[in-house]
C-alpha cells in the first residue's frame, strides 16, 4: 500500500549488483507511476524513465524543454511506486557543471537509483534523429566529473551517454567512452549503435557496464536480449515502448467512439476494473480503512453517543 518499502539506498545498491556485463538486464520505460508497478509485477529487473517520455507526456518534443524540477518531481513519483531501482534520463544535466552537480543531488533526493548525462549541445535532440551536435570532449568530461563528485551516496549510478557515433563514427565514440569512464562514469550509454558488433566493440573497450537502447523506429534494429547479452551488454532499455503502446490504444479507442458512437468494440482490449484495482492495491487500502474506522471508542456506542448517560 502507498509507496515502496525499499529505501532509495537499497535500490541503488541493487542496481549496482544488477549491472553485470553480459547480463542484459531489461529495464522497460515507465510513463507514469502505475506503469512502474506493472513493470515490477511482470518480473523485470528495473525501471527506466525516459526524458523523451517525460517531455511527450507534457505535450512537448524531446528537445531539452523540460526543467530539472519537472524531471526530478515526475521521476520521483515513478520511482517511489516500485521496489525496483529506477534509472532516469537527465539529458545534458540541465546546465553547466555546477548545474549538473545540483541535478545529481536533486535526483538523489527524489529517490532515483541513478541517471545518465549526455554529451549533446543544449538544447538537445532525440538520440536517434539526424542533425545532432555534440560538445567538445573537455565539456563532456567536466559534466561527468561534476556529477560523480556531487553525489552523496556512492552507490548512486552516474552513467555517461555519448552521441558521438552518429557524428564522428564508432572509433570516436569508443575513444570518448573511455575518457568518460576516466572522468568518473560508472557505466556507458553509447547511443544509436548500428548493429550488435558495435555494441560488442564498446563493451570490449571499457571496463564498466554498457547500456543498449532498444527504442522503436531508431537507428538500431530491435535486437533480442540474447543477442545483446552475447555482445556483453549489461542493461537494455525500452524507453518509449509503453507510452507508444498506450497512446496507440487510446487513439484506436477514440477512433472507435467517433466512428461508432460507442467504445464497445475496444472494451475487450482494455484493462478490466478488477485488474486495475489489483494494480493500485485497492483491497489493501480498504483493509486499512476498515481497521482504522471500524472500531468503538470506550464509553461511546456505535453511533458515537455516550453509552453510560
């Protein structure tokens, strides 16, 4: 009932233990707190919180328009609803190195297990779009060094994302990944790899866990968990999958209402009331209410009147 009983510190330690090269731990992307609970119930290893999803949920494109306050608040709402560790997309860190340091502490305070910070210009672009620009190596290193230095919990995971592959090629991406590890990155997120062999090359080049982004309609094919595990990948994210699925279903239902004057044709595809109540743990709240309010105060009758006038 209410929120997770697992502390943020415990979740951070759990995330560290999960990220083993070759384990290919699966972290579906939550688009709201209830979807995080569903991810946990289905037996996944952790929850990913996409910056694109947070922006899209506000009706905004993923071009750096969200603020640290918005991201920390919403990510915290999602993270506290699950016992699983949650990794959040912190874009470019929301400013210069001092802002990056504050970002880390705000995300720690919100209960996240870790975040990733990328090396794009601000405003940034979706990692699988063309026309990206990346900052110089010095700036990228400063961001990660500031992040690593700012954390108060040593287990808070600082992951470095690099978008250099799409700009300067794989060798440049590997070189930058090594520099970011030297700056303090606990893990590497090489964005927009072209095939499994490129993931394998990055995994072989660094001695920290590597993340693979399996987003739909992107630069990478949708490789299986086994393929990525064989390449040495430690973590796989599916950032926008649930949001796209949910919005696709919502659109089909609205179309049905408009076309037929009723939603009846879509009801078989909906989450039932019983299933929804299971997810929100309705019965636990009901038991709590019963335990609190269904009692008799000594000296009063059941209606609250003096029993001994």
